[in-house]
C-alpha cells in the first residue's frame, strides 16, 4: 500500500536563466516585493505516476544580500509539501535552498528576473501542493502559494492532453547547449507568472498529446488552440490538421496576442478527430496587459443599437429565434416568457427580442449590444457540455457557465480510486471565492451540480461522501 503513495523525486540541478521581463518596467522600485511567480505542469511518465515540472521566477533585487568572501549572497529557503486530498496525510515534505551570488548589490537591476525549475515524479492521485518561500536574510519576507493537483490519468484508450506550459520564449537548442529547460530539440523558457504585455506580446506554449492511435479512428486529426476571455468569448483561434502517425505528439507554438485588451484570458487546447468530434482539451489561464493607449477611433457603424440588433435578428430563422429565447431561461422573467409565447411570426419575434436585449444593454453608448454578445458566447461555450438530447445550456455545467462565466480554475477527477468522476470549478472573484462541484453519479454520463459554496446555489457539505463509490 505504501508504494501507492510513493513519490519519486528527481531534483535536477537548479539552473538560473537571467531573463528580463519588460512588463515590469513601469513598476520599478528600490527593492521589489518578495513575490514568486509559480507554475506547474504534469506530463505522462513511463510508470503509472506523472512527471511534474514546477517553474518559479523572482526578481534578483528582491532578495536580501549579505557579504561573504565570494561577494554578496542572498537565498530563498523553499518548502514544498504534498498532502493527499483523500486522507489529509502528508505525502512529501521537502526543504531546499536556492542561493544567488552577486558581486555588487548597488547595481542590481530591479527589472531582472531569474527563472528556475524543479522536476519530480508524483503519484497519480488528488493532492494539494503548498509552496512556502522565505527570504533567508529577512525572514519577515515570505511568499506562500497553494494549488490543487488533480488526478490526471494519461494511460487510457482515449486521447488525453498534458497540462499546458506557458513560456516567455521558445528557441531551438544549440548544439551541446542542453539545459534544464530543454525538451527534445527546443529550449522552453517558462513564464511561471503567466503574465504577458505589449512588451512581451507573444504567447508561447508547449503541451503533449497522448493515446492518439487508440483514441482516433481515421488518418487525420485536428489541433485547435483558442484564446477565450472570461465572458466566454472566443477572441483568437488557430487550428491545423495533422496526419495520424504516432501514439503521441508534441505541440509547440506561439500566438501573437498584441491586439488583446488588458485582462485575463484562457488558452484552450483542443483535439478533434477527422469527423470534427471533440476528444480532449486542456486549459491554462494567463493575463495580458496592453500598455498601448486605447484607440480613439470612431465606431465604423452609424446604425443605432436597435437597428443593428434588429438587422442581426432578421438574419435568423424563426426556429433560430425560438432557440435563442429558450436559452434565455436564466434571465427571462415569467411575464416575458408568457409574452414570447404569443409571438406568431418572424416580425413579432424580432421586435420582442430587440426590446428584450435593449433593456439589458450594458453599454447603450455603443451600437453593439455587449450584454447579448456575452450571453450568447457563454451559451455557445456551454455546448461542450451537451449530452444526449440535452443541449449544453440545459446542463448544470452549462447553466453555471452562462450565469457566472468560465471558472478561473478546473479540477477534473477521473473515475477511479474509489470515486465517481467529478469536477470542481473555482471562481476566485465571486463572493470572495466560491466553488462548484459537479459529479457523474451512479455510473451515468451527465455531470450534475452536487455542491457549491455560492450563497444562491445548492449546498451539501457532505458531497465528498456522494462521490465515493
């Protein structure tokens, strides 16, 4: 039984790569705050445990230095603890020291960041990772980071995708120049904070795809990389069709994100078979800060908001309009539902929906109805949760997407280890931070909401007993 929880550690030599984050140039200060950027990615291993990479970055000038015979030395004392989410037992507790030696502290560049990485093997079970970092020479300066490591079974008959590693740059490895960041023929320099800006306008990514030959019938498959905002709107997308040759593949690429507005986005990597059926996906949030001044250009359209909306609605059939209104069940009032039933033709339906959306327009100063765009984008996003005859917006997960948007973090627990498959969705900026728990109980395929900490949603604090088989 002990081997089930055994975690094999392979701490590679920590190699620091000096990397300048241009994003920080507007935040320069005499001594930067002691804050670490942290990122984690899990990959398949040859054994039935996963290979995990932990990325971290910190500003060189944020350390407290003391003089010794070699110069001035600072250090981070880092503690990593892994705890089982099933039994609360500590699976691993490891302390190590990350030193930094400089010749002179007066010329430290407050913009210079150091990037490091640790490699380890972790058992394939649900666990919590806690990382506590302390400035060795000023222990009042600490940084704590906690994250959930969900169960990720990469050994199956279905296509699966590793976590996505976000990178600040990707380059071909020079001959004889392999280092801790080398994967295959590339050096993947991680961006642990997941922050990009106008000065770092390309989002580099790396992930691995497994079980292609088992999970796909046919000769080709499609890889789609989509950027989604927190309203569920697709803002960028690219895809490529690849021949089905090997059991696994590596996806390395970059996306120009310079046109994005400042905000938080999600990179969604998706795999489709030759018929267009979605097989697997992996998501990773990132932040973009657009330092360029906003455009003052006038809107290109001279249409009023009602005219533009009506023109969009008239481009649909009556069946399309009926379906649109059906999906509005979460915001339409009882009297509005009764009134829509009385509409008999295309004109009356367009008139009703134009008035419906105008009353809810979040920005009447623009011709576009942003509220409708957001709602319909979320509704479209929810279709990935359709099952059987039930549309995505009718599912519990779809309803949650429509009402609250895309979660900040997903924890997906596959069937196994005595538990039914379930997902935990985290919304960090909703009511101070809430979760939604969905589970496919009784061997069914549909995920139902079984618990939430949201004040207006179903609550069952014994939900963990329900998912136990």
